[in-house]
């Protein structure tokens, strides 16, 4: 029973993680974006504001949940 609940939670977190990653805006636009992105990171310009920052934090939380649920499914599935 617990194994099935963990699998359902893992599927929900996986779909949510995919959706949140797809909602985020791109960090670079080809070679020019890679050069500009490096300069922004070097000089400390914060590009992630507002919704991008919220989506970034949600991505971190969902990815941690994904790994914890994956380990739990493996552990309780034995």
C-alpha cells in the first residue's frame, strides 16, 4: 500500500517538475547569450526576478522531492 502511494506521489512530482522546468525562461540565446551570461554572472547582475525566481525555487524543491521519493520507492519496494 505504501509503495503504491509513493509511486503515485513520484509520478505527480515528476510531471510537476517537467512542467515547472518548461515554464522557465531560457538563460541564453546561442553563442551571444553564452558570452553575455558569463559576463552577467561575473559582474553579479541578477537576471532571475519575480516569477523566474519563484520557478527556480519550486524547481529546487521538486527536484529534492523527486530524489527522496525515488530512494523511498526503491527502499520500500524491496
